[in-house]
């Protein structure tokens, strides 16, 4: 099966990756079901890249329906060790304006009932998650955003809500009082699973509008949001292309060894079904390497 070290997950509006040549569509089956769509492997800026549409082409999956486990497991099975994620978000701060770009460094979880782990059913693992986004990949995105000339914000807290409904006014104001900066519905779940899979993960958050707290929110139209979304897609593709071109071969973060010392279950007590289901993640750990 073809391999790619760099993965790109496209969010709302980003269903294709322009500039990807030598394209090959790969169907991947996983122990966690089918991914959102086929994986598209190809060459971008001289690097092998694996692209996936988070919501599926045609935008078929709502945020709560996205098969996050299958998406991240599928990336891992294709050799991906670093994911660049593009995501549409709302702003919770006056100075973070529509069409700005945010490279967040923190998440806050307001989802309910999502499965955000590969573990359970006979095997327990607790990975460190104090720094939920890879600092090395964040540094690449920040540097590239500066060179791309877009208005960007280095750092910020992304509150991840369930959806598909947007926030109520009281919720929006509460998140602002907590010091949250942007709001979205997807990236935290991906980040948790990527960490368990030993994959570096960073988010390129593209602001489409102010959340409902803003006094001018009522003047925002669907047409305006869609127009901003399309402009953001162009910005995202430019930044991702530049990031891939300057992608570091080596990284000093601990993302790829996150499972080392995180698995608490005695190896002899892990059920055979769990060993089979999680072989891609567990085998390097149980063999003593802690990574592939």
C-alpha cells in the first residue's frame, strides 16, 4: 500500500487539495469502521501527502457524525506521522476578525458522548495531553502564516462544542468569560486520537464569522459566511502548500512516543481481540520501542 508521512485533513469547504499531483485514491478499512471518504495520496511540493475530507466530499457528515477513529487510524495505517488540520471556526474575541487565521495551542472540551479514544474494551491507556497540539508543527504553521502575509494569531484556546447547532447567546458569552478565543466542533476529537496514535497534530483555524455574542452578528448572512469560507479555503491551501514545502524531517516533540508508559494494562491481560484491534498502535509499545 502507498505511504505518506504528511497528512492533511480538510474541513468545511476544503474537500480537495489543489496542487496535489500523481493522485491515487485509496480505500482503507479499519477496525473502527469506514473513514469519512477515500484517502487521496499524491505529491505536493515534492513531498508525499495524504489528504482526507473530514466531512466527506459533498459535506455528508455533521461534526458529531464524523468517524474520527477511522479517520485517524486510517492515516496511521498509511504511514502518516504528522497531520495538518484545516478548520472553519467562529471568533470569540473582537480582535480576531473574520478571515483571520489562528494557530491555537489549547483546547477546551464541551462535547458530549463522543468516542475520543482508541482504548477501552480490555486495554487502558492514559496519554499526556497538557499540550494538545504539537509545538513543532505549530511553529511551522506560524512561520508560514507570517510569510504568507495573512493576518494570523499565534496561540489561542479553541472551545470544541458538540453541534450541529451553534451556541446560544448565554453559552457564547460564558465561553468568552472563560477566556476562550475561537469556537469549533471537530478538532479536539482529532487531536486526542492523533496523540494516542503517536501522530503530531496542529490546527489551522480559519475564522468565518464572529460567534453570536457579537453585536453585529444579526447582520451576518449565510451568503457572507459562505463567501468568507471560500476565501479561507484559498488561504488554507496557500499556507498548507508552504508548510509542506518547509516540513521538517526531524522533530523533537514527544508526540510519537506518547504511548510509551501510557498503557496501564498488563500485556498478558490484554484480550486477544483488543490486541488485534490495536496492533498498529500497541505493537511498537509492547515491543519496547514506543514508536514505529
